[in-house]
């Protein structure tokens, strides 16, 4: 239960963790990046459930639990930022990037 609460807390906070794995070359003593991971929260979403029967749906255009317009913009800008930040490490080959998400419809 405690672990579940911690995981929920992490999901609701916006954060990025970058793991840098470095391989130290013995003679030249130059660090080499082997891989990195970015972990972040999803963008702004519509409610995942309704608490009242008379809900004003004019506040969102998409289905329940979907990204809002501002959430889509936030994710787009995050993608631009990550592409800029990691430009020196990526060649443009889509096989270099692996993306994972939960199975919840987005």
C-alpha cells in the first residue's frame, strides 16, 4: 500500500529523471554516454470520471481521460525540448528511440 501511494505521488508530479550510464575509458579517461532515459508525467487531461450527472462538458472537447488542448501542446513542447536537449546523442534513426506508455486509452 505504501509503495502504491508513492507511485501515485510520482505520477502526479511532473518530473524528469535522466539516467546517464557512462563508460570510463581507461587510458584517455573520457566518459562516453551509453544510454539515457527520460521519465515524465502525461500532459493536462480531462477528468477520468464524472461525479455529477449535470456536468458542463463545454470545458473540454475530447472524451473522458483524453489530453486537453493545453496537454497536447505541453507534450508537443516537451518533445521539441527533448529533441534539442539530446540532439548530440541521436542520429535521427527511429530505431534508436523506444517509447513506453501505460495501456490506458489516451
